[in-house]
């Protein structure tokens, strides 16, 4: 790290940014699943703001990929 002092700053900021993106995607997915299970609708927070739902696991033909 002595040859590249800015590398540590870059890596920490990159991982923090990726962590925040993952956190927000996780919150959006939990909100979607909770609304589907609890209320049976798709009026999530993202839908109320933008008018469109965020689809993370399925495409428009309802073909789902990478469901663990």
C-alpha cells in the first residue's frame, strides 16, 4: 500500500458504495415480498414514487431466473 496510497481509499469507498446499493436493493425486495404476502397488492414504495414496480427476479413473461 505504500506505492499506491489512494488505493485503500478507493477500495473502501467502492465496497461501501456496493454495500449501500445491496442494502437498498434488499430493502426494495423485502418491501415487494411483504406487500405481496401481507396485502396481496403491488403498491410498494417504489411504485408510489415512480408508478412502476421494480422487478428483480422475473422478466415480463414471468420467467424467473436465479431464484435461490
